[in-house]
């Protein structure tokens, strides 16, 4: 099953990245959040399964 990391900015989706494993996707989302926040203006990130179910989300003000 594929897991998609979706990066959101104030105006919508910034980027999507697909991973094969849920743990790898979650680890990527947390490890990259501060960098994406500073570089791209990301305000939140989600990890979704193929069927659209959100398995992880993170946001900061």
C-alpha cells in the first residue's frame, strides 16, 4: 500500500510525496516539517493511505 505525504500552505497544497511504508512517510513528514515550513511556507502536513484515510497529521501556527 502506498502512503502519500501532502504538504499544505496557506493557499492549498504545496507538494505531494509517495512512500511505500507508513512509518517512513510519518518519519519524513516530521523530519522535514521545520525545513518545509521555513522554505515553502508549509503550515500543515498529512499522511494518507491510498483510499484517502488520514493516518497522521501535524500543524503548527
